[in-house]
C-alpha cells in the first residue's frame, strides 16, 4: 500500500493473551477461534484521518496491521480508500458509524459533514467489491475494548490513535462473531 503514513504490526502469537481472553469470553477453544478467522478482515475508523486495522491470518503468526490514512480531502480519500479495499479479498469490512448525538445538534446544524460522506464511499466500494460490511458505534467498541483490555491482551499501541480505534472495531467484530 503506497499511501500509508506509518504502519505498526501487532503479532498475535499462539501464546497471545488475546486468544486466552477470547477463549474465556466465548467458551470456545483457541483452535476453533483461530480456524474461524482464516481470511483477512478490514476495520476502519473513518474521518479526516482514517484509522485502519487489518486482521492478517495468512502468515505463520497471525498479525494485526495498524496504520492511518490522510483522508481529509474527499477527492484524494476516494482513491486511497479504494486502494485499501482492493488490497485484499476481505472476508468482511467493519467500520465505525457516525451519529450526531443530541449534545452536538446545534454545532452540526447546516454543516457539511465529511465522515458520513466517507462512510458512503466505503459502503459503495464494498458493494462494488461484493464484500459484506457491518458498522459499530464508537461507544460500543471503546467501552468494551478499553485501553486496559488492549494492554492486558498485549495489543495496546500508544501511537496511531485512529488506528487503535479501528483495532477496537476489529476486535469487537471478532468478539461478536465468536459469541
């Protein structure tokens, strides 16, 4: 991928605390969990800076790739997102949805909102690529996959805030699919 700002890789080894946590959460053995996610999954935290988390199980040791994209200008964001979506044959794409909360209504009145437009781009490209999608609100991913749980599982990355949020969506998706 040519448009990365920076990439961090988190290895999810066989002895990873993530597998132990997911096993306890789902009451399923680690081998079943690993077999369930044998294809790449993409998670996005869209915005002017879009966080990206990729579940890459194709390597000897599954990895989560984290990076961020500059998607501030929609004309430049479309080919960037298109490149990411075309990078792999995704099993699924999970993204953070955007909602205008009650306390923000006055601030958002008559505003041209960038993030909902970018979500439309993601949804359109996913449909064209015949890839299933789902969304999750920020509060649902962040309240379950807290910084403390990420640290406990050995997955906390202090940099790349938006990529870390995308990782929360990825992990929330994995948790939901295993339940």
